[in-house]
C-alpha cells in the first residue's frame, strides 16, 4: 500500500502485511496491560507478626488476670503488632512473546491508518530549540496535539516541544502502546516509518 507524504505530491510504499492488518483488540489490550504492569515498582511492603520486634515473652499468665489470654505482643490484634495479610515486594511484569508484541503494534498502526490519524512527513526538524518552530510545523499539518516519531534523537526538537502539554517526541526504539493510544494523532517521519516496518517484519 502507498501512504501520502503530507504537504508533498510524493508517497511512500509500505507492506500490507504490517500496515493493513485487522484490529486485534484482545491482543492490543494484552500488550497495553503488560506494558503498564511492567512500569509498576512493586516495592510495597508491610511487617507481618514474624517481622515485628519483640513478642518473645508471654505478656501475662494464661489464667487469673481477668484479661483475654495472649501469647505474644506481635499479634495483629495488638497496637504496634504485625499486619494480618502483610504486603510483600513483588514483580508485576507479564511475559509477552516478541511475535505477539510485533503483531500488537502492527494492529495499532494499521488502525491509525484506517482512522486517518497517522501522518507521514518527510522530516520534522527545527534549527534551534524554539517552541514557535515546532508549533509552526504542527500548524502546517493542522494539528495541535500529536505523538511525533523520529528515526533518531533530536535534542532541538525535544527541547522545542517539552512546553507543549499535548505533544510528545520519541524515537522508534522508544515507542510504547500507551503513547500510541494517548495521542489522537501520530506524526511519523519517512525514515522512521521504514524503520518501524523493518522492526515489525
């Protein structure tokens, strides 16, 4: 299939196997969930009754005091005692095969093309770190918010858009499923599109 390059009369040819797939919602949902789960720190921890200091001696004798029997001061029923179901550090990462990840991304890019939300441009560069220059290029595409994907890191471009709350810049290696869905429009350079095609093959 051919994708038109914005503001030019030329186009770029891409593979139908990658950019013309049907939308696989369960697979995309799994990829998004796995990505978000991998970002969780999983460092939450509480002390159980075995972790609380003390509790070696019986607080009082078993009978004759008029109080409820007790064998340790570490009981969850006591103030400063342990937690009943103490949280433990855990790893929330979910395993997703590389083939499934590539298929999920191909499905997302194909849906962006069908919705006419993927805009291919020859290049997106600024001569100096000026927000005005980045806004001017977005205005040529009639966009106010977008995810911009480039083939290589551009410090000037990054500095130019960091004050724009609805604009994000990333390289091909930094693409993630959450960003693809958080932004309504995706702007990708021609070289980056070819790099994405090679990655998803």
